[in-house]
C-alpha cells in the first residue's frame, strides 16, 4: 500500500536534491556579478582613500592639479568631462533621432536594413580607432583652418586682446571661440569625435522605440489629413520620447566614460578652460594619460579617486535613466 | 444629406496648404541629410584605413614583431597573439558568469537575490572600461605585477553584463510550454534548463557572446595598466602582454612614421575583424528567428 506512494517521494526528493545543487551552482556564478561590483567599490575606495582623506571636498572643487607640488583638485577635468559630454550630446541627439526616423519611417525596407546596420557598426568601432582617425584626419583639417585664422590680418586685434585676457587667466565670450593654437587638437576636436561616437547609442535606441509606436497612432493621425512630418512630430515623437530619453542618457553615460579617443585628441592640459579650441582634459583622459607615470602615492591615489568618481557618476546616470523612463513612459505602455 | 454636403464643401480646404507642404518636404530633406551625416564617419574611417593601412598588411605584419623605434619593417605578431590569448581567457570568465547570470535572471525570477543581480548587472554595463582597468590593476597588478591575466580579467568583467543581458532575453523567448513539457515528464528543473531550454536558446546566446567579444576586442583603456604591452611575443599569462588596440594606441600617438603605419594597418585589421564578428552575430540571430 505504502509502496506506490513512497516511490514518487524518493524521486521528488532526488530531483529536488539535484535541483538544489544546480541552483546553488548557478547562484554562486551569478554572485560573481555582485562580487565584481563590491570588489570594484572596495578596491577603488581603498586606493582613493589617501587622496580623498587629504583633500576632502577640495578634491572636487580645487582648481590646481599639480603633481610636482602634490596638490590635486579635479575641478578643471570635471568641467572638461561635463562640457565635452553635454556639448556632444546636444549636437548628436537631433542627428541621432533624425537618422532613427529615417530608418524607421522614411526608408524602404531594402534601404532601412543596411543603414540601420551601418549605424550599429558605428557603435562597434573601437575608441582607439576613432582617436586615430581624429588625430590623422580631422586634426589637420582644423589645424589648417586655425592657421588661416591666425594669418588673416583682420583678426589681429581680436587675437591680441584675447591673448592678453588668456595671459591673465581669464576669457570672454568672444575669446572663448577664438582659436588658441594651430595643432587642431583640443577641446573642440574632442567634442567632435565624442559626438560621432555616441550617435549610434541614441540612434539605435530611438529607432527601436519608434518602431514600437503602434500603427494605430500613425493611422489615426494620417486619417485626420496630417502630413508625414506632422505625424512624426505630433504622434510618433511624443509617444516615443521616454524611450528616446533613455537612449540619450545611455549615450551620456558613454560620453562621460569615453577614454582613449578623447585622451588622444584633447591635449591633456589641466588649466582652466580658456578657449573652445584650447587644450583641456577630462576625468577619463587624465586617468589614461597620468596613471602610468603616477609613481608618488598621493598622485596615484588622486588618479584612482578620479576613477572612483567616474564609477559613482556612471551609477548615478544609470539610475537617473531608469527613473526618467519609468516616469515618462506613457500609461498603458508597460 | 447635410453631412455629405459638409464633407464635399470641406474637401478643397483639406488640400495641403503650401506652408505645410513645404515644411513636410523640408523636414524630410533634413532627416535624410542628418542620416547621411551620421553614416559618413563610418565610411570615411573605413576608406581612410583601407587607403593607409592595406599596404602594410603583408606577411611581415602577421609574422614579425615591431622593429626597434625609428627603424623600418616589423609587424604586430606580438599584439595579435596577445589579443587572441587574452580574449580567450576573458571569454571563459564572461561566458561562464554571463550565461549563469542570464539563467539565474530568467529561470529563477522569484529568488530574493534576483533584483540585486539584475540591477548590479545593469550598473556594471555602464561602468567605463578604464575604471575596470583600475579595478583589475588594484586587484592583481598591485600584488603580482603587470600580466596578461590581469588584462583578461578586466576584459572578462566587461563582457559579463553584455552576455547576461542577451542570455536572459533569449531564454525568455523560449516558450513556457517547452519547460512545462519537460517538467511534466518528471525531469528535474536543471535537466530541463540544461538539455531543453539552453539548446533552444543556443543561437541567441552565441550571438550575445560574439557581440561581447566584438566590444571588448577593441578596448585598449582597460589594458593600459593591466596587460601593459610587450614588444615581443609572449604567451605566458603571468607576464605583460600586448594587444592590438594597445599597439594602435601607442602607434597612433608615436612620432615615428613606421609606428603610425603599423597602427593604421592594425586598426584596419581590428575593425575588419570586429565588423565581420558583428555581421556573423547578426546573421546567426536572424537565422534563429
């Protein structure tokens, strides 16, 4: 009597036993993800502690970054990171959304697929290759323009005035747009190459979201006699804006942490920004350019502290993105 | 009757006003122009590298190490070997942890740790590569010195979130009925996952791994302070190792023409391999659907 009832229990116990082993194994491997995060915070925090302890908040607000004197304030490179990232974002977003609209709304299928694929490939190009191209191709073009500007006699008064201002460590709105060197490298080139690099992130997210906009939405608008642009601007883009914003923030995260392409072209100067064309630096570019030479403890620790701030920044951006997407997603869409 | 009359009389007014028509055309043209601007850099970069780098992609490039500074000739065998070896080591970490993480997120959705793992995986995906280099530096290099292993560790960490994401998505595409069919036969859950669900999702997982490889193969930033670089061929993972992106970085910022030439050829090779990998990955995922 008890035998048939007994047998399934052993089987169940057996399978649940092996299931437990498997689950523990999977859990152990998945915990490596948690471990990587915890280790990252711990290791960066420990290495960065001497610098953060010595300088406190001045590490983020101080303007001098001088390894010789042992004074480290990251304000200028934080400004560099914010300026380059936001400028690149402002330029790239309209372009990216437009290309997404082209792929999703305008292009016939035989064209949409290859163009969409090309845009995805743009995201696959390594940072160093972008840097190499910017250095060898765009920098000489900018350099020629800058040389022509310097040689033009009409610009002499402006240049003299700006040079004076710059020498005093100041700048004006006009001088900010006057070239300060003829090498082509500098902040502007970094913005250009960053723009190109983050375009595909916004573009591919925007394309996916635009494709998700229900056909009803479009058809209802067309039925009212709207033109294609009116359908796009009043029916599609409002519907897709949360997703597009998510893509924009993803791109912002990329731009903040983008390292080598920027490090190769920005000129690595820790002085306060005086001209759009002048040398500057970003948090990531300083890590790449200085960590290898940072022998002294405080210098090394300061560079790791920069890495820790970058880490914290990317976590914040990630959370902001989720929050914004959750807030802005139209009701009924998840 | 009245309504029909109203519609007929409204018809002329419904014709597009010139302002709307012009605006519509103008925006269409702008969108086309913007798309051209977006795609242009890719084509320009590829054409530039083909023109400058193809000539240097000869037998020497694949069989020799860089010539001493300032001398002509040489190749990037050290970088090719280093890249391959570090990518292989990184894949072990990335695939093992990534696939397991994906299985955990997709198959154990009610586990209390699930939200934490999902969130941290997303967070890791956003961490800049150079920061991962610093982490690997303080984990390994500080104790054991520069090594290929440290570089591979940084690359593996970068692969994890990409593989987790694709694995989870693909596993969720496998219909629930498939799992139920297996469970109803009395199979334990782990047999169902390993022998039924995973094979059904294999194509998608391979795609994810290839995309992750294509992404980290071009990373030089996390290798700067970990693998460090090596001018001779080194297969010992406990010693400094070179990698293609590293050599491209050093060459492009070097003052010597010869190094720049090698950098361009290396960039052409790297970019071609990455494009081919993404193309294959895309193919594989399309066949699956």
